[in-house]
C-alpha cells in the first residue's frame, strides 16, 4: 500500500446522472424559481460549467430529471405488478396501489412532481413530456384492464377515472396527515375499480 488513496475520475454517465438527480432534488427543495445552474451544481458538488457540458441548459436538465423521475415511478409500478402474480385483477390492483406506498408515496417525490406540474402549461417541452409520462401511466392501466376484462369495449375512460382517483389519494398521502391510511386508499381504489368495471 502506498499510504494514499488513488483518485478516480467519475464516469461521464455517472456525472450526467448525478446532475439529473441533483436537478430533481433541487426542484423538490427549492421549486422551479430556486432551480438554477448554480443550485443544481452545488447539490451535485460540481462546478457550474459541468451542467452546460451535459445539457443545453437548466430547462434541458429539468426535462431529463422529469423523464428520470417518470422512469423511477414506472419501475416501481412494474415491480408491484410482477410481485402480484398472474391473476389479472390482482395485477391491476397492484399497479393502482403502488402509488400509496414507498417509493411513490413520498413527500420529496411529491415536491418534485409539483415543480414539474407547475411548468407544464408554460413550457411546451415539459408539457409534452407530461403528456407522454401520464399517457404511459394510463396506458399501463388500460393494458391491465384489458387483461382483466377483455370483454370491455372502452378501457380509456375507466383508466382516466382511475388515474384521477389515484392522483388525488396519492397527493393527500404524500402531503402528510391525510385523513385516511394507505390501506384505506387501497380499499377505495378497489371499490372504485369494482364500480367502474365490475
């Protein structure tokens, strides 16, 4: 042993990913107004010039953070469905109920989503990304509805209704001090599902 630690330069993909994660944290902690090149790079522990090396600017970093956050949620939903077994109804309920558990029901994730949502009407690229991410979520519900009830001719409107219910319950749970538990949210989702499609 030489008595000193060797220096390891971070892989470019690792640096880019650390900036994406720092952007999401910055949005959660500071909102859109407090998210800048400097604040992102401070959280990532890098010089401000590095963000411009990997992204076209703060807007691009935010868009990449939105996509990364959407992918994290999609992975949690996919894991929940995989753990539910093969029963189509159980798989659909697992997809819905995953929003009421960690890592999705999380105050920091809520703060990040709120920042993204606030940008949706004003920033066309974030608006398009929002449409894409929510389209994927609803598409997942529709696919699971079709597997459960292949006889249904309309899966779109039930998926829209279930998305709205899940969003509302998730929002209340993530804010903290909700007037219901995650288990009660799951029971409501199940009742709503049965009312909508039997």
